């Protein structure tokens, strides 16, 4: 598996973790048990999603840039 596929798979599974954390957050808010740590539970995968997502976003531009330099 190359790096691009690896990042795509990581981004995909992080999205599952993020969705689960959002559901946990909604339940915590409804039960009035929300804490800072429950919030961080969603924030961590979201930050990682942003980093891997930006990498995926730049891939086609990097490929075009590399092709032009050859
Ligand atoms: C936080 C900032 C995020 C950025 C910058 C970002 C960016 C991207 C980019 C550029 C792609 C690739 C699109 C393509 O095929 O060319 C992608 C795919 C995807 N994103 Fe995100 N994303 C973000 C957050 C999220 C979130 C919050 C979710 C869902 C909870 C999500 C779920 C997905 C999924 C499922 C794919 C398809 C992965 C695959 O091809 O297998 N992303 N994202």
C-alpha cells in the first residue's frame, strides 16, 4: 500500500471515530453530563481529519506540479 492510499484509509477510519465521538457528545449534552474531555473526544479525530484531509486535498496539485517539472 502506498502513502496516498494509507492516508486515505486513515482519513476514512478517522471519520468513523469522529462520527462516533459526535454521537457521544450529543448524548452527553442531552443528559447534561458534558465535560471538556467529552468535547476533546471529538476534537482530536477532527484535528487529525483536517491534517490527513489537507494532505488528500493537495495530492492532485502535487501530481500536476511534479508532472510539469519532468
Ligand atoms: C476537517 C477537515 C477535512 C478536510 C480538509 C477533508 C478533506 C478531504 C479530502 C481532500 C478528501 C479526498 C477527496 C477526493 O477523493 O479527492 C476527503 C475524503 C473523505 N473525507 Fe474528508 N476532510 C475533512 C473532514 C472530514 C470529516 C469531518 C469527515 C466525516 C466525518 C470526512 C470524511 C471523508 C471520507 C469518508 C472521505 C472519502 C475517503 C475515501 O476515499 O475512502 N472528512 N476529505
